[in-house]
C-alpha cells in the first residue's frame, strides 16, 4: 500500500469513528506514522482527503451500475424471486465490505454539515435506487411476471425496507451482524416476490 493509500484508509477509519470535524491532520499522520508535511505531498488539505473518499464511492457506484438492457436480459432468464434474491445479494455485497460501511457512515455524519455529502446521499442512496427499482418492476410487469401496479409505488414499498436496514444497522450499530442482515433482506425479498406473484 502506498503512503497516499495509507493516508486515505486511515482517514476513512478515523472519519467514520469520530466524524470529519473531530479528526485533525495530526491525528491522521500520527496513525499513518508520517510527518504532517508528508501528508501535504499527497493531499493539499484535509478537505481534499474527504473529497477523495466521496470520489471513491462514486466510482464504486458507477462500476456497479447495470444498464436497463442488461436488467431486461437478466429478467428474461430468471424468475422474479431469483432476480429479487440476486438484488438482495448485491445489497449484501455493500454490507459485507467493512470499508464501504465506513464510507457510508462518513456520508451519514457529514450530510448535515457538507452539502456535497447530502446531495450524494440523496442521489445515490435514495433517488437513483428508486429509479432503478421502478424500472425493474416496470419491466417485470410489462412481461407479465408480476401483478400490475404503479412501479414507482412498488419500488418505494420495496426500498423502504432497505432504508430501514441502512439506518438501523449502518448508522446505529458499531458492528454489523452481516449474517443477520442478509437473512432479513432475503426474507424481505421472498415476501415481496410472494406478494407480487400473479
């Protein structure tokens, strides 16, 4: 791991534990084992470290984004229950990554202080997720795989549970019981699949 990567990873841990405002450059450099001046060779300020963390999460989301065409092809080959189970497993991928959990905690803490964090939270955790799920349910309904409803309403009902998981576990717990959360998400997806079956 390079010094720049060590700085970033240390900052992620400290910001997630204490919040951005309660972590100094000195705290970061002490943990990394470098002089303060060395940090500025890699990041011009503490704010730039935070921005790098945001950029990292944006790249992660953009890499994981699946196009509407790919979704439609997947739905062709899967039952609604199989597709929803796959969605639960993708959600589990985020909960199973301690680094991503830390970054989401930073976003949660900083959204009350930093407009960029708040905009990120709204765009990626709320708006984009609901839009994606609305498209998925719309495709399933058009193919006659599930009952016809307003896909936006079904998406909100489905995603409300995920938001509950986010707040209950990522924001309120220091340690996330991945096994317990995964089981809850799978149970939710099975219930949803059963409720939507024609």
